[in-house]
């Protein structure tokens, strides 16, 4: 859902924007997009993955939910992934930040996870895919509780190679060889 604004909003205007609510927004080609409230299943999936990555030994300070990230499409915009895994370098840059926002001049996250919400499929499968590839994000997971699948995208020479997993298949992650998760386990959150 777009918020009606008189003109296209710049990235700088977005950084200053405050409508006095707790709403989260993405900035897409100058349009302010209200992020829908999370469904319980989407929230549980994201929390399950945070807990799983912690068990794998990923330090808590490298995992973040709802961190804003500047991306480049036709102009600089902002996305708010469900889960972001920072590299050690990015975690150090983010230390002490007053806003959880990854700017264009910062190192990219290692992993971004989007949990698909109804009517958001095009965003997660198309637009964010190209924006995250342009940022050089090593791995992008699209967890789709609607289609009951997990798509793992690996960044190779500027583009994403795609693997799709369903049912009892173990998710194969180029970054995390130790993962033993099935799609069913992830979707149960």
C-alpha cells in the first residue's frame, strides 16, 4: 500500500520522514510504501531462523530483524528485510548506530531473508532480487509459506543463481554448509 504524497520522495527526505506512527516503510522509486503488519506465521518463521542461526554459532550482534537497507533501483530506495545477517565488517560499522540502516557505502550483508506475504510476491521474487544482487549480497533466501518453498539465491558474478527447495528437502546454503534444515521445519516456524 502506498502512502499518498504530493511528490516523489528523495532518499534524504525518507531519512527525515516521521509520521508519528510505529509504521515501517520502504522507499520504492520515490514512493513511500507502508509495510503490512506481519502475519503470525511470518513472524514465527523469522524468529525460528534467528534461533537456528544462533545455534549454528552466528553471534547475536550479526543477526537483525527489520533493519532498513538502502538499495539502488531507478534511484536510491529502502527495503526492510525480515532478517539480515551482517558480516563481521558490517557489524563493526553498525556498532553504535542510532538507526538500524545499512547505507549504500557500507559493506553488504552476507544474507538477507524475506518471508513472502500475500500480494507481495512480485516484490520479493522480482524487484528485491535485482536490488539485492546489485548490492552484492552473497545470499538471498525467499521463504514462501504460501507456495510452501524456500528459494536460495547465490550471488555469482553480479547475478543470482537459484535453487528451489520444497517439503522434506534439506536447504542447501552456499554460505552455511552446516545447515540441516528442511523446508517443512522452516515453514512450521
